[in-house]
């Protein structure tokens, strides 16, 4: 496999990871964050149009994962306050 084909593969892999990270952001935010970061790193190795699109998708997946994770932590905290009365600061 020559260098051009390897870069094209990086773009396709990054694009696929971007889609996976967006989908997983709603089901498992930490997995979505992980796939988004891996895809973002892969997309930086290529400078094609597909890699630029993949970079945007991975950023969207990372941001969505962080937002959903923050919401999950907030919901968990409010439920824990109801269960454990001395938890409030």
C-alpha cells in the first residue's frame, strides 16, 4: 500500500469514527468521546476533503458527548441528593 492509499484510508477511518462518535454520544457518552478523539487524530493526518469533513464530524461527536456526559452527571447528582441526605454542600 503506497502513501496515497494510506492517507485515503485514514480519511475513511476518521469519517467512520465521526459517525460512530455522534451515534454513541447519545447511548454511551464516554465511548462517543473516545471514538471522537481517535477519529479527530486520524483526520489530522490527512488533508483531503473527506478528512476535513471527518474532522468536523468528530468535533461534533466530541462536543455532543461532553454535553450528554455533563447532563448525565447532573441527573445522577440530583438523584444522589435525594437518596443521601447529607450529600449537599
